[in-house]
C-alpha cells in the first residue's frame, strides 16, 4: 500500500474518487500475495498492482464499476494451470480481490 500513497494523495487533492483493490486470498499459484494493492482513480489512472499483469485490466474495470455504484465488491479471478499456460500466463490458481471506494 505504501507505494501508492503518493498517487492517492495527489488524486485526493485533485478531487478525484479512488477505488482500492487489494488481494485478499490466493489459492494455488498466484503472482502476488494477499495485501498486494492497486488504486484506480475515476479518471482511469492506475497505481500499484494486484497480479503483475494477468488480471490488471479486469481489476481496473471492476474498480471503475465500484466507483460508479458506490458499493464494494469481492472479485474472483482464476485459471487452471493448463488454461493459464494455453493463454500465455505463467501461473494458474485463483486470486480474490476486494475492491472498495476510498472514503476520504
């Protein structure tokens, strides 16, 4: 979380809404451990990472939806190892990401 604080503070000063996405669980292999954090502004700006690339785009989409709806959401992303390899990912497994609007 510390690596995204400067971006969050800048976005707050600019009056932007921000969603926080945090890895809360990993089953099987996964690129990031619980606690990995990404923040997304309502302008689509992104800081941090929850997956190292394999589901980042989907998390940004979910974060923007959470900002629009104003309600948190638990998202699950997963691939078997065989499915992951077939689409060029380095890991399978399931990652659970909790996305919530940041309350200033």
